C-alpha cells in the first residue's frame, strides 16, 4: 500500500507562475504610480506648507538637542579637570595655593571668571559645616539654600560620582547665581574628600554657546524665582523648547527660543514636480530590473546549493535518517541505505516493512531520546537486510519546524562494527598477556624464595658434609663437633623461621609480636642497606634516643616482618631517588607522631608518584619499575595492616619526590 510522508519535503523551487504574478503586480504598481502623480501635483502645494512647518519644528528640536549635548560635554570635561587636581591642603596660617592648571584643561576651566571658587574639602570636614570654606559656609547659612550643599556632598560620596547643586545665590548679587559641583575622590575604596567648585552660570553660557548660535536663538533660564527668569522680549515666538540638563542634582532649567525665522529653501514649481515624478518612475524601473536580476541570481544560487547538498549526501559516510512522529520515514541518505541494505524508495513508500527492518527502526526513537542529551551518543545493535548484526553509534536530535514545533526525529548513525570487533580481540589478547604475566610473576616469586633459602641450606649442606668426613676419618674431637653442630642448628632454625613466617603471614595466623623500640630498629635496618652510587641516606631520629634509658617510641610488632616491609620501602626509595633529580640524590628517613600513632616516614628526591597511580601502586602485580614484579608494595601494605596500621603515600614537600609513611599504633 502506497503512503505519502506526513510532511511535504519537496525540493525548494521557484514557481514560474508565481514569478509571472509578481511581474504583473509590479506593472500594476507602476500604473498606479502614474495615476498618483496627477493627484500629487494638486496636493503637493497644500502639503508643502505643513512640511515647512514640520521642518522648522524639527530644526528647533535639533538645536535644543545640540545645546544639550554641548552642555553635557563641557560639564563632563570640567568634572574630569577637577578629578585631576591634587588633594593636598595648605599648612595652617598660609594662603591657599592657586589651583594647578590640569593638562589640556577644558573650556570652562580656562574661561575667565567662570569658576567663582574652587577648593578641596577633606572627608573629615564634610560632616562639619563649621569647618567648610567661607563661601560654602555663607551659602549654607542662607535660609533658602540651607542643606543643599550637604545633600550634594552626601550624594557624591554615596553614589561615587560627581554631584551638582543649585543654582544658588548665597551672598552673591541677584541674578549672579552659582552652580555648585562636587567631584568625590576615592583611593582603594576609601573616601578621601571632594573637589568642590562654584560656577557662574552666565559666564559658563558665554563660554560654551558660540556666537553663531546666539545670533538666531535666545537662551532663557526657567525658574520659579523672578531673579533667575529671563524676560520674554516683544516679538519673540511664544513657543519655547526646554533643554534637558544632564547635571544630576541641579535644578537648572534652560529653554531655547528662535529669534528669527528662516525663509523656505526653494519654491516648489510644476516643472520641478514633473522632474521628480519622472525620476521616481526611472527609479521604480531600475528597482524592478534589479529585482528581476536578483531573482535570477537567487535561482542560480539555489541550484548550486541543491547540487552541493546532493554531492554531500552521496559522499558522507554517516547514515542520516529522518522520521516523523508516526514513524514514517521522511528522509534517508545513501550511506544509511547502504548501511542497512534497503533503498530510499523502500524506506519512504513501504508501510509493511519486514520484521527485521521494523524492529531495527523501532529501536531508534528511544535511542535518539537518550543520545540527544549526550555528546558521545549511544551504541545500538541493528540488523542488516541479509541478517547479520550491525553495531552502530547513534546520535539523535528532535526535528523541529521554523516555529519550534517538533515534527519528528533526526538520526546520525556511524558503523562501528569493525572497531568493536578489534576492541574485543584486543581485550582478549590483553587478558592472555595478563595471565602470562601472572605466571611469570609466580615464577619470579618462587625464584626469589629459592634464593632466600639457598644460602642457609647450602651452608647446612657444607657443614654437614665436612663434619661427616671428619667423623669418618676419626680426625675430630668431641669438643670440635659441638660448635659445628651448633652452627648447623642455627642455620636450620633460620631457614625454618623464614618458612614459618612466610607461611604464617600467608595464612594470616597470629604473628609473634614483641615490644619494639623504633629508633634502634630503624637505625639497624638503615645500616644494613647497600646504597647505590651517588645516593645519600639521611636519618632524622630523636636526639634523646641515643641513651639506653630512652629508646624513643615503641610499638608491638613482629620484628622480622616489619623489617622486611621497611627494608623494601627504603630500598625502593634509593632506587628512585636519582631518577630525574636536578640536585643530589637523597633519601630521608624520619619518625613522626600523631594522636596515638607513630610513623616511619621515607622521602626521596625522585620524580614522585602521580595522583592517578597512587590508588593502584599497592595492587598485586602492579609495577611501574622496569623488571619489577609488582609484589613488594602489596606485601608491605599487608604487613603493616596486619599490625593494625596503614601506609600513606604522597608528595614530599622538602625533597619533591615520593613520600611513604608507615603509621603504627603506639604501645600503651
């Protein structure tokens, strides 16, 4: 049964009939434009008067905006000039120095008579008006200005930015109002004080506003007080445009009035209207031709993109599949078809798929839902058309429309069957290598044990053979036999003791524990070592432990087993101390203590143990030393844990190498 996809995925194309309709609409627009030209000729004269009035109003607004930007620029420049001044104060009884000229000072600072007063107000003076300069104190005492300067100073310190106040008359003449500015200074977050300046408003406007602007405009100061309100001269326009003052805290308001109107730029004439209409028609024809050209270029680019995407689909090795929410196949690239053995037509038009294909495709939505949140995807097994299993790496993502509505799922599948086969083969080979390594390690352990027992057994054999020959020859006396037999007995006991200790440790039986003084024990073990050339051994033991009365800390331990563990750790340290060391190779053995525990610390100047290896160095058969068995540290840890202790491994801060600490409980 034939079925159609749930979503129309026809290739993008430009319909010829739609293009023809667009051309006809463009011609109708041109005809309408010619019709409107006649009406525009009649209406344009009436419209011009309104346009001229609007243009004049826009020009006035532009002048007001220009004035606002000019005022903002010059006052911000004055703020920066004040911020550059030095905050140093004159000594008591000396006249205040003249303020230094900031480098490249602004117009307000350089203008003559603009700055009525300027000074530094330290932080400790700010909250005490009695310590203010005279001009500030006099202004603050005015009833109408009381508290204004204090609010300005507090605002600047709290907001950490310049603050304004005014206009204020203070003790000035009527009409000679002052605008106050405070620029706070901070150093590493600490408030130091304010640079305060009093600005004469009329002088500031004379410096800022150029003469060409005042030729056509009048500046009015708007305020509720009569002394600060400029009169409106007869004949001036009644419409005033206020100027927004960008000075936080100031109550200064300005307005701009146009003194004389400008004449119209040029009269509108019918001949000019005809030229404009003709130019408009030519422009319309040009845009129509350019639109047609762009449409053809877009068609060529679209064909190029379609060809490029087709080539990409043929060459990509990833299998791509799109399905709608009902499970219908919307798209499958050639790589996906080759991967499963089905053609794109069979996937898109067949609803009654074979069981093998249906089972494979039904497993994809769940896999896509899981892998959409994972950057690495998930692994999935699908069945090929011929029946063999495929191992695939699947990435999934929702297939969304332009409005964000989910219309299905998009899958990207990578065939990893061969890679997984190689990985399984490598894993089996690794297991075989590890098994062989264990057998070799067991052989090395047996060889080591044979070497340890060979010396006492060889000595026993030599003594027994010599004694037997002397007895047969009847050339030995009873007094000479006894020492030989005693040596034979000691050799046999030593060999038996080694075997018993190994057997007892292997079976985890009770060890022969005795009180053991650590200071002489550590010194004895260290002295028995044969150090490699160039390696120095340093012992840091308690000084008071040299006498027989004070032997230092003691533990309950099996001396033979603990000696084996300590001997192995110090020997390992001497072997690694010279590897990669920039200075002399050194091994340090010391005693440390903590609550209820004592520790034997072995440090070396070698390369140390990386963090990733510290958790595995005590595992059996895990060795990072060339030719090592990987049993030494494992046996050491087992010996220490059998003594109810622990081994800590870390980094030596002093020698920059490895650090092992054997923690053992102190004898109570």
